[in-house]
C-alpha cells in the first residue's frame, strides 16, 4: 500500500486499502420521482444484499397544505403495509419572525406497537406553498433479518405552513422477525405533488 502526503498533511493518493477495511460506498439502487403521486413504493432491491439501506428525499412537495409525511413497511413485497412499529420523535424549530424556537420531545407523535403509517413530520404542518418543501434521510438496518427486529433512524427538515423551520428526528423499530422487503411513503392527505426519493444500499 502506498500513501502519499502533501505538505499540509492531506492524503493525495491511496493505491489500496488493507484487507477487511470496507469502503462504505453508497450504491444507488433506485430513483422515484413524484408527479401528483398518491404513494411512492419501493418493492424491489430491499433484500439481504446489504445490511443497511438509505433513502434520500429531495424537494418533497405536498399537494395539500398542512399534512404529514409518512411511511410503512411490508413483509410481502408490497402486497400489504401495516407491520407493527414502535417509534419516538423529537425536534428543533424556529420561526421566521422569531416568535418562538425550541427543542422538544413530541410525545403526541410517538407510536407504540402501531400498524398505522408512521409520521416522520409533526402535527400536520408541512406546507404546500410554492417555496415550501421537505428533505431528509431514512436509514433502515438489516431489513432481511429473520432473527431480530429491524431498527430505523430518520432525520427530516421542512418548511411549515406557519412559516417555521422544523428539524425532526424519528427513531424506532419494526417489531417483526419477518424480513422487511418493501417500504411505502405518502402524505397524510392528498398527493405528493413533486420530489425525488433515491434508495441506496451501503456496501
């Protein structure tokens, strides 16, 4: 292995890595683009190839004002959604007019052994103004395990319909030992007007 360094001690060339060192590459598996879409469903590519899958969300724009963005998973390749999930939710927020700001735990957004679609935003506040949108990241860990529950972590930020900015964290687990092989996203009401979701596998 050859490593060359510049005077500022930055690495300029690595010709190989020691055996056992993972590159941790993100492998793009699928891209879906919303266009007045009731749902966006990923029903392939989630299998035992990777131990971690990451969804990236770009400029998700709801058709309806004041909605939540939601997800659920499937263990039958998308034939049905409604697997038991427990999750918890907290946020940081600030208003454009500086009327309020804070960091708090949202007990009302917790889900305990629920088969409903799980909110990754809070209290039906995602705005549908021309300049309002949602971005974020969703990690799903070892979904093909038939031994353990499946953990997930999410972080979403968005502009609300009351001109505040929300930075929201939701974590939880799918309480099933069946393999999760599909994930669906939707708004609590109305369509996903526009936006892109990309699915990556982590090697």
